[in-house]
C-alpha cells in the first residue's frame, strides 16, 4: 500500500509471486514444478510459436513424469467466444498448472482459463461482471514478444465481434503466479513484431506516467519501461544477436505491465481498440501510429509530466523550457517509430473519412481508459486525432 502525495489515493501494487529473467531462465520451470507438486500441465500457445521451436525448447525443461496437453489454436486477438471454446473443449484433463507461451493473446487466454475452467460462469459473464472471477489454477506466463506486458497485468483483452471492438476484462484474480523472461524466446522474433510489440510497451509506460491514476509507485515502473525501450529498441531491431538489448525489452515490457496494474493506460489505447476490432490492425502498430498525436493533444494537461519524463529518459540537455522538453520527447518517439519501420498513418489498412463516425463513437465508449486520461477529450478532439493519421 502506498499513499500518493499528489492526489491522496491509496494504490495497491500487485506483482507475480516470482519472476525469473535472463538467458536460459526457462529452466526455472523445473523448480516451479517441484515446489508445487505439479502433475498435469496445460500449455496455451499458437502455431507460429510451436513452428518456431519455442514449444520444444520449453518442453525440454519439463520432466517426463509430468503429463502435458498443448493447445496451439490460439488466434491473434481472439474473440471471447474463441477463448470460451478452447476452455470448453479441454474436457476433464484437470491441470494443476497452466502455461501461456506466446504474445498477449496467448497469455490473456491462459489467464482467463485460470479463472474460468470448471466454473459456472463464462468468459462472456466476466465481460459483464469481472468481479465473479476466482482463480482456480496456478499460472506461469512466458512471453515470446516484448510488448503487451500481459504477464504482469490483471487484464485480459478479448474481441467482441458483435460490437467490432476489443474489451478488457480486469480482475486481480488473473495476476500470474510466475513469469519467465528469457531472451531466447524473442531472439528470432520477426523484426516487424519486435518493433510493434516494443512500441506497445512504450505506450504503456508513457500513458501510465501521464494518467490520472499515476503515483510514485507506478511512475517508477513506467519510467523504467520507457527508458529500457527507448535505449534498446533500435539496437535489438538491427541485431538479433544482441540478447542484452532483447532482454532489456522483455524487462521493459514487464515493467510496463506492472505500471498498468498500478496506474492504467489512457487515450492511446482507447483510440487503438476500434482500429484493432474493425480493421484488425496489429495493436502495437495502431498504438505507435496514434501515440505522438494523442500526446500532443494531451499536452495542455500533461505538459509537466511529459517534460519530466523527457528529462529522465533522454540524455541531459540543459536550459530547455517544459514545452521544449516535451517536444524533444515527441520528436525522439517519432524518430524511434520511423527507425523501426512502423507506418505513420492508416493508409495501408484503407481506413477513410467514411469510417470516422464509427471510430470516434467506439473510442468514446472506452470510458475505462478515457476517464483515466488527464485531458477530457471531446468527440471533436478524438475526430481530429483520427483525421491526422488517415
């Protein structure tokens, strides 16, 4: 518990029981199994992860005496119906450890499984009332991207097709018990995914730092997240053998997720969700495209925060005003996004002015996120942001 000196809020920071980080840290699954007398393991992953050999790598550390079942059918940005189907089809296997080996979609699916398997409620029920969630199974999350921070959060994001949007289910019960951050798992990550996922993590950091719920605890994690990513993304992008840079991205992503749990994301994510839900734009890409424009729109209410973050994560430059410090940060972010070949607009996805009404209305409904934004964005301001990225 921590008293926020600025706004008087009591903030509870939640962390997994144990986090193992570093090269070959996957081997720690052996001690997890032994300490918890694990006899049956369910692994959620996807076909790409399995095909890349990362599932085989994980399984080399699981004793033959432990029974395993693997679900490789998790899709990118799954709907709540898809997640429920995976849970229903498991039958009576009854694992006592669930592992999420993958990106945010895989990890969120595993987190939902840990609170829904063999219960009377469904994933859809949790969309309506997440307070019903109760953890049933020990969980271990092993990210194979460096962006969602899902391994550190109490959120699970699912698509809701009938609304053409993504929605977050939030419950402390979904906090993972164990996390493994092994840079081997992202060594061969395609450059485009490395770039988009790390950009997503950077958004977590800067949004949490500027949110209305920001506090002295969340700011430590948010600042560390931004610093690790802005210093290492381009190095990791250019050289896949630089495992130190890739480990820094993994840890930065984890810190971003921890900041979310203590603070929360804001308008960048609110405007991003409709783009993912309707146009299936990769989440990290849509966030990166929107980030500079949202933060410039927020500048009137976030200037001291952006200036302070600029001071703390960029090389020292004396004699700058707050406005100059904040703009320096925006310019550096734009340079980072350009350097890792992320688009700067939505042309590739054929988003047009005809889509603006849907986008604006859908984004405006993301109250959990927009109510955390330091500036109260109007419908016209949201429209203006979208128009700048068409």
